[in-house]
């Protein structure tokens, strides 16, 4: 329950993904067959192979962007469906070019299939998604529940059950040693002494135990006592006092395991491989397209003041490993005893440096860091080693931001937490955003951050 993987149960995936996927791909295959028959009079081998490859490729493509997830609204669902379809078509196009089979297919058939294929899937998506969400709500509405506990954890759980899961909640049951809160937003319907009567009276189907960890003995006793009560019992461990990172619940050969701190790159290896492929392919394409700008900037930096074109600084990378991060040099060569952040009106910054810093052009050499595998396009911004040494111990879980590869841009940067961090509060805000990125990381989140980044490049906080 506390793990973010809980909503993706096998039964839920079977209804929200496989059912809709089968209907959609069936119609897409029929559409391809109809177009091929219309154009050539027969469903030739190359089109049958294309239908097969589309069927197989759609599973990873649609899973990548979470198409058909029951919690998405109609607009978001259609957007993800379009993204998944484009990923699939792009993959099929690459395969056709690599195998030199593009000439076997009619351009008219391919154009119509690409455009009408999404339209057909969108028409199917709307009613099937509505049915899926209604079925899920019906299942939830039949699960009348009680919460044992009256702490902040219990109140937060009650809020999530009602507002997010739409699960009918009768109220809270106080433990013997818990204070009775008169200002609670949710009704307190009794205590543990009358628990069985409450279960029978309200026909409770699910019971949540939200007691502090100090009540472990009481939790065990409750569990044993409720084995014959014909209710589902769910324990919500009180982990709110801990700084959790990418937490989840797993199973180790029958033993329940709570991952309190786990890197997304190790917990989702397939997605991590996709992220690495996306990083390097986009970085290589960007270097090729931006090569005139890169060469022009290198010349301008060289002419602006004596010194190297690139500034290479040691910073912490994934898992705290020290890496050298590349930037166009924006300051005059100087010998500071301590690493000092740039400030507004900093006399060390050259005129060319001021421009490339304001437009973030100075960060472009980090595309080569991405090609080297030391950085990612999206992730927490790497700080100088000296800055990390300063903030470690002053900000909780500061170094936890290195559990994923550092990025050229990140959630903190598009959320306004960029520029000078002259106060602890500003750095805490940046760290909070970095940890939020790690906890919610997905390929889709990376794509959204990349799309939003250009709109934040002219921030007034950059100098």
C-alpha cells in the first residue's frame, strides 16, 4: 500500500492495459489489412509482417509512456496514446530503414495507416477507458473500510482513500492509548474494544492499521485477533518520519521487503536502459544540429580572454562518483582558494560569459558528458564538490540526490529553483525538487522536463 507500485496490480493491468491494448491493436491490424486490400487487392507478406511487428512493438512502446493507465483523464490518456503510437511508428520506420525494406510498402497506405491508426485507437479509447474507470470505481465502492488509528498518518490515509481512491470510509477507530481528537476531519466511530461490533454493523470489508511503529506488539495482536473476522487487513507502516527515496514494496521469495532507499536506475533496469538510449541519441543529434553554435561559441570564448575554451570542474555524479563536468568558460582565469558561486554583477564573468550564462549556452558542452555516460539529459544538477561538502550535514538527505545520474536540466530548474543558492532555504528547496524527481522518475517525466526547459532558459535568476 505504501509503495508506489501497489496500484499496478496484475488484475488492474489486465483490465486497464491488456484489454484495451488487444482491442486497439486488433483494429489497427484490420485497418492495415483493409488499406492493403484497397491499394493492392491482397494482403501481401510484407504487410502481414508489419502487422506482426506492430503488435509486438506496441507492448514496450505503450508501456513506456503508460498508455491506458486507469488514473489518467481523457485528455492525458489521448496524449499518451498519441505519444505511444508515435514511438511505435518511429521504431517501425527505423527497422524498415535498417533492413532496406521501405520500398516494399505503399507510401499512400503507410500515410493513411499512420494517421487513421491513431484515430481508430482514439475512438476505441474513449468508451473503453470510461468503462475501465467505472469498473474500478464500482470495485472500490464495494470495499467499505475502517482505519485503526488517529494519528497524522491515519488522517493522511483517510484523505487519500476518499479523495484519490474514492473508497468508502466509515471512519477512524482509536487505539486504547491514543488521544481523542475532537477536531478530526473524519468521524471517530469507536475504539478497539468495540471493533468487532463495528465490523458487523457497517459490513466492513477492509481494515487499515495505521498505528505508530512503537505499537508493534499491539499490531501483531490485532492481526491475530482479526484472522477470523472475514475482513482484509492492511498494515500501513508509519514511515513518515523517514526521508524515503523511490520507496516500494517487494517480495523476496515469500518475505515482504520495504525498499526505503533505492536508485531508479537499479530498481527499473529496463527503463534505465531506455533512458540511457534516449540520452545518448538525443545528445548526439543535438551536437550535430548545434555544431555551428558550438564552434561559434568556442571561438568567441577564446577571443574574449586568455585561457582554455572549456571549463572542467570536478563534481559528484551517480552514487557520489567524482566526474568532470564540461562547460564553456564564462569567467576570466583566476585562482580562488575556495569555490565560489557566481553572483549578480560578478567581476570574474566576461562579457561573452555573461551572455552565454544568461542564455545557458555555456551548458551545451555537457552534451559530450551525456555521450560519455557520465551525465543524463535530465536529472539533478551536479554541484561542485566543495559545495556538496559544505551542504552535507546541513540539509537532510542532501547527498541522496546523487542516486541518479546528474542532468543538464531537471525538475528543479523548470520549477524556478535555479541560479545562485545564497541561503540554506534556497538549497533545501532545490534538494526537495531533486528528491521529488527521483521519487517520481519516469521516461515520460523526462520528456516533459525536456519540453519545458527551453521556456525557462531566459530566467532572470541566471547570471
